C-alpha cells in the first residue's frame, strides 16, 4: 500500500513539476514579449514648437495603449529642428509644420524621403487683453467687423491698411528658422495681392517702413511679449492660439493659407530665406521617421497609429484633421505605408519638395 501511495505521490509530483515548468515557460514567454519593445531606448520626438500640445496628447494616448516610451519632446522651429537632425542629433520621429523641412535641403542625409500630412492649420492674428485695452485697437476691431460683414476688397484693404499704419507692433517670427514666421510674411503678401491691386509687397513694405515688426526665434517665443503688451498682434497658427488661450482675428481663406484647394493662389507669393526662395502653400502638419533612427519599426508604428487615430485628438486643438492623410515622397516607402494606401487611410499626393 505504501509503495502504491509513493508511486501515486511521485506521479503527482512529476505532474506538478511539469505544470510548474510550463507555467514558468509561459510566464517567461509573455514577459519576454512585453519587454522586447520596452528594452529599446525611449523614442526621441522632434516637434515643431507650435504643435507640442498636440504631440504630447498623441504620445500620451499612444503610450497608454502600447506601453512604448518616449523621451521628453524636443521642440523648436521646424527648419531649426531639421538642421539639428542633419547635424547628427539623435532623433526617431519628426513632426514638422513645413514640407520643405523634411527634405535633404534641411535634413541632409537623415531624411527618409517621405512625409505624411495628417492635418491642416491656418494663420490668424492673435491679440491679448492688453492689446484690446488700447484706444487705437477699438478702431482696428471696427474695421475688422466691417470687413467680415462686407467681405469686399475695399473693406479688407481698409483693415490691413490700418493694421500696417504704424499704430501697432506686430509679431512675426524669424522666417529662416520658423515656418510660422515664413507663413506670416506670406500671408501679408497675399493680403497685398488680394486687396492692394495685386501688389504683393504693399502691406509688407508698410510694416517694414513703419518699423512695426517684432521678431523672435519662433512664434512661441512671441506669446509672452504679446501677453505683456510689448506687441499688440501676432501672426500665429490658429492651433497655437487655441492652445495658448489667445483671442484672435480669423483671416480670409485667400490670406490664411488654410485651404489646400487654394494652393494655386498661395503659390503666387514667395519669400526669400537663407535657404532660398520659398513659395506659398497651404499649411499642413507632417510626420516622418528619421532615417538615422535605430527604432524604425517602433517609429513607423506610431506614424500608422497617428494616421488612424488622431482625428478626435487633434480637433480639440483647433486643427483640421484630413479625412485621408496625404503621402509626399521622393523615394520608395515602407510596406506599412503601402498597406495604409491599400486600406484607404492614405493617398499619394505628390513629390516631397
């Protein structure tokens, strides 16, 4: 009887050992699978300064659902960031406010030769409570309301003429470093084209001659001077104005660079920067993977997730998510993006230039 009991006990022990071993093996498999992504270095994300809140919201939501870690976002003007990446600074992902910043002209050998546009923005004229309290500002508001109501060439000419009369300090950031500044000057030129008999330099010259412009490294750097009353108005992206809780004047579609269908009009104006002549085009927000990234697959996963899931997040920040994201490329693209095209989330829109 004892021998039989020992035999049964031995078999039970053997089964327990096998089950335990399998459990350990299973636990190890699950655990090792979960740390395979976590063992990577945190993804380094370079983001145009105007879109840091949006990028943080995307990163936070993505990290919660996947467990992928990100380093602290690095922000600045898109052109300046692209040059930093070209110089070899570690980066995995780049969110740019300008298509040109993704090209080899700015990113050098670090460009992958493609970028995905997933949202649109527009230029506005922001102002602060201190601005609104000044006597001459009430006259500008009056001209603006009349222009909105009449929507005539003369009414808008009157508004922009008073805006550039020397009565205000206007913030427009450095166009050589910040696409926001470039778009500010292009918007001023479009106002001349539309409302000053095709003279693209009309209002621009008035700003310069009346010494109205106050510049900064990027638009974000000019928000504090606006709130402190050092400047009265600021050309800035609508999304940035919304994020910073700034009041603003909405500009006409022909002037605000916010309608991709008006690219033919926008391209009529140009502005010369240190990197060459820049042509006007609608404001699109681009995402790409940096060519030198050691985390290509993880970075691509974030791009495809953003294309699928960013709508509800971005609309809270004053951006207009594109119903179908746009692919601009000069090279072949990863298979993940080709799959997005086949599924209808993405469509080829032209060359990256």
